[in-house]
């Protein structure tokens, strides 16, 4: 058997690259069950696997998935399953957002950040298309960036069209396995092409009626970067539903709340209705952004 890494997933077939760079087309041998993880896709891009060539065929079969360092998952849109694995074994995530054409909601961003926190995955947030922002939109982006930076995240504006701050993003991504994620239409593919023109990823358009993006990336795929490292480009996500997140631990996924939780009067404080809550006091004092707290409460209701 050979060891390789899954670089493309189409749902039923997988492209696996070995240590020499040879890519093989593989399928699963029977059903591989993952430890307690009910998912629509048993294998994800980034998985390390053992595989072997089928007799008298040009294709291979995957026999085993090696233990994962981490995964990032979301709730599946398929109600018969619980989760969908976006990628496995990544060093960091790059969340591409926009404040216009189309607008990325803070709820979407915070759900992504909460999930990444749960799996100890660092996130950098880039607000693309800043070349299109008017004064009000630029101010809105700067306000969001300021809040995220105070919390501890890297966040900045970027432009796939002009190349603004793309060198900064290259430096962050260099020699790492990077997950690229975001809504459809935020310009992920255009940004990938600006970062490494050799990749020539197909770029889509924005629907003028709904100002929403059209899917251009159909399958998750890993590409080597000419400046070092890898990028996992994923299909645009409409909604980011939380998977396997407990109410008791949700506040711990908000770094600014995590730092204050020990000051609450009650050890089991939900930070919603209890008296003498350090989190609610911090929101009232402006030390925690009100919109972050609202997003937290919305997640608790789910």
C-alpha cells in the first residue's frame, strides 16, 4: 500500500497525491467509518490515506484514513446526516468576506470563527473587493477589522483586482496548508488567481438581481502555491450551521468572553439572564462588541 494525501474530492472519486507528486484516481473500498463522526463525506481534501492499485485497472482504492490532526466541519444541508467536513489537516483558515457585492453577515463570520476555535484552527479574515467600497462601506469594514484585531484575529482589507495587501496575505500563507472559505461571490477564486496566477482558477460573476455569488468552485481541491505551501479552495458556502456545539462551551469559543468568564458570579452562567455576569457588563461598557454578543445569543437559541 502507498500513503498519499487527498487533493480533490468529487463525492465518489478522489484524487490522491503521493510523496513523489504522482496523482492517482481513487475510490473507497466499502464503507470507512469514522470515530463517532456522522458525516456526508467520509473523506475530505487534506486527509492522509493508505491506498493501493486495483488489479488490471488504472484506478486505486483507499483502504484507510490516517488519524486527523484537525478538521473543520459545518452542519450538513442534508438533514439525514449531521455534518459536512470542509477540510482536514489544515494549518490555518483564510476567511474571505465582503461588506458589499455581496455582503457577508457577522453571523456567518462568527459561526465560522467559533467552529475554527473549537478545532484550534487559526483564522485570518480578509475583506475583499475594497476597491469597490464607498466611504460608508470602507468605514464599516474598518470597524469590523478593529474589533477582530482587538479580539486577537488577523484581519484586513484586500483587493483581488488591484492586488492591495496581497503580499501581506502571501506572507501569512507561505509554507502552510491554507483553507480558503467564504460565501459564493466574495471573490475567492479571483483572489487565488491573484496570489498565484499559475493556478488559473475559474472566476464567476455576481447575480445582479440578488447580488449573490454564483458557484464557480464545484469541488474542494488542494493546489500547491508557487511561493510555498498549499491552498485548499472550497465551494462557496451559503449558510454555516454549527455542528456538535454545546451551549455550555459556546462562550469559550469567543476569545473576548473566555477571558472574562471566571469573573461571573455563577460558574454555569449562560451570560444571558443571570445577575452579576461579567460578559453582560462588558457588553454594556463597550468592552465586548454588541454585535458579537448578539451573534452569541442567536447561536445559543439554535
